[in-house]
């Protein structure tokens, strides 16, 4: 899968940008504030329906405009087919997405046609941040290999929200609480089973990707399901009822799951240097993309924001070589063109120089 042509209108300082993209490497270089990250943000919007920089998309619309538009021609590999996809977001909050002239109902439909892996300065929270980032990493993978997973997650989130609202309300019939608990239990167990199956397949890819980068040690990945593995969730939630009522939240379930990554038997967040942590995050993302390609026959689109600032030259070269071998289209940003000249293969790249929101 790759983008052959991209059009961006009114995304931050990008008033109108039209690019013919290379199916392998696309380098965007220019001074700070020239619009490099905004270009990646536009691509992310196209694949996720949201920004990776702000939750409020009204801030992403150019301040002199009332709406933004991003569209692209996307070439799929299996089977070979060209799709035209586009999104529109207005400053008053309206959002719409279309593919091949037809309106899409959810952002998940965008994600299935344009799977995106983003690595920026905040991606390292995958190891250093809370469990939410690791659950999101895990759920991205399950979503892309198990078609019904998204629907199960939505039902789970709805049931969890209703149960938590009842818990916060204080006085309510226990029958209502038990009804939502009964709804939550099988959904939590289905999500857990899907995640376990995915992790089981992913582990070998993580170890393989990590071995491509020197200095990471021996990796182990453990999955914590969100409750005591020696007990059933129904028993745990029954015993937790008073605690849940007191705290106003559901304390156990699939929403409390986490991945525990260890290096040489020690938690990665405690044993790795800052540089090693960054490298491990790249390894995790590359492993996930490789697993996805082997499962689906398609490649991911990689967005790498300011790669030269995040890794030393040797490791930059290893990441770029890995992406070439994987066959993924990737967009990399950086300030200095010279940082990329020896990284990128001749004939397998396109370079774009940006100034003040325009390609020169």
C-alpha cells in the first residue's frame, strides 16, 4: 500500500499543497516552523480522522479558513487497486470522510484502507508512560488483523461507561449495576482472548526486530489482562463491588490491561538509557508493521517526525534499511537535507524542501 498523490488544503500553515509521492522514501526537510510536521499531521488525519498533536481539530484548521481538506490516491497491493480517499473538517466541528465517492461512517474505515504507524517525540511514552499507550499499541494490531474487534471494543466501552455512571451516581438499584456487569464480563473476556492471541504472534517479530539493533539485550513481553489470572473476572468483580461503589469506577477488566516489556529480566523503563528506549520503540513499531504485512499482505505507511533528532546516524541507517526491506512507504522530516543524503537509496526516494508552508 502506498500514496501516489496527496492534496492538502488549509491544514495549519499549509494553504494548498499538492505532492506526487514516491512509493518508498519521502523526505521533507526545511527550517523549524516551515510546515514539515503539519504535512505528517495531514497524513495522520487522512488515516485516523484525528490529529496526533491536538484533540481539538478546530485548532488544526488554518485560522484564515473555515475548513480543511486532505485527499489522496492510495494504491493497494492485495488486490492491486487504486482508491481515492478524503476527509473534511470544518472549524465548527463537522467532519466527513469519503472513499471512491462514497461516504464513510466511521474513522475505523479510514484506518483499514490507510494503516499508519507514527513515531514522533511523544511515541516514547509507549515505554515510559502509563498503560493506556501500550493498550493503544496492542489494540492497533488486533484491529488490523481481526475484523470484528472494533465492534466488540465499542460495545465494551459503552457498557463500561454505563456501569461507571451508575457507580458514580451513588444510589441506584443493584439490579441495574448487575445488568451492566453481566454485559461487561463476556466482552472483557473476548477482548482479552483477542489480545492474547495477537501478543502470542507478535512476540517473535519483536525479538527479531530488536535483534536488528545492537545493544537492546534479550527481550521478554508479558501481558497483564487487567485482573488476577488465577481467578475468573466474574468472581473478581463480585468481590470488588463495594470497592467499585466507593471509588466510582470499575477497578478490574480489559480496560486495565497492560504489556510489560523486560530487557534481560528487568523492566525496560528502568533498565534502558534514553537512546535505547527510543530504539526499542522503533523496534516495537517495526515488528508490528512486519506482523501486519505477513498477516494481510499489505504494508503500513510510516510517519517519522524529525528522525535525525531522535537517533544517531548508525541507528538511523538501520531504521531506514529496515523500512526499505519491509517495503513500507515512509515520510521522514528533518531540518537539514544533508542528514538524509547518505541514508536514502538512489532512485528510491523523493525529497521535498519546505518553506513557509509551501514546497520549494
